């Protein structure tokens, strides 16, 4: 049974855009590659054909994954608890390395380079429910660290 996929509205829009791109553009491009490769003759020893078929398989798998994620999407709504870290919050924390900002998101939206961390990650779990000024001890794969919540938006 499919489990709920927690997403922000922005995250759902991003998944829907990716799905649309795959269905309307990428599928056609790969079909063209397969057709072109077939024109070379014997497909049993045709590397271009094999490559295009493998890409088609990966594309179709991603389409199925996206469709399931969108079908099971549960939009994260910020409740009225201002100043409390929750899923969807952007949190500034300070540690020995300085100040960092994270947005707490569901696992399907994680993008560490954009500062989006999972609510299921060690830092995400530790920050949920905290308020400005709270100190949080986090045990992560990188080692133990202490964070202080600077701001919550």
C-alpha cells in the first residue's frame, strides 16, 4: 500500500512540472532515438538501440514513481504556532561553524544544496518543535554538534 508523501505546495508543483516534462518532451525524444536506432538495421547488436531502450526503461520508472508520489501527496500546512519549528519552516541555527539556514521538508523534497533537509534526518528530527533560543544536541553521521535556534519562519 502506498504511504503518504509529505510535500510543501512548492514541492508538489515541482514534481508535477517534472512529470509533465517527462510525459510531453522526454518520452518523445527517447521514442525518436529508438526509431532512429532501429533504422540502422539489426537491433541485436545495436548499442544505440540498447542505450535508448535502457533510457526508456529508466524514464518509465521515474514516471511511475512521480505519479505515485503525486497521487499520495499530503500537502504540509503551517499551523498557527508562530516561532515553533515544524515541517515547512525555515530555521536559522548557529553552531561552532556559524549560522546556517534549513527548510524542514518531507523526505521526497530533500535538496541539501538548496538547504532543504528531511524532517526524518537527525538535524530535522532534533529541530522539530523547538523555538528561538533553544539549544539542540544533534548526533549525525558527521559527529555530535550543538545547535542554537536563531530564527524560525
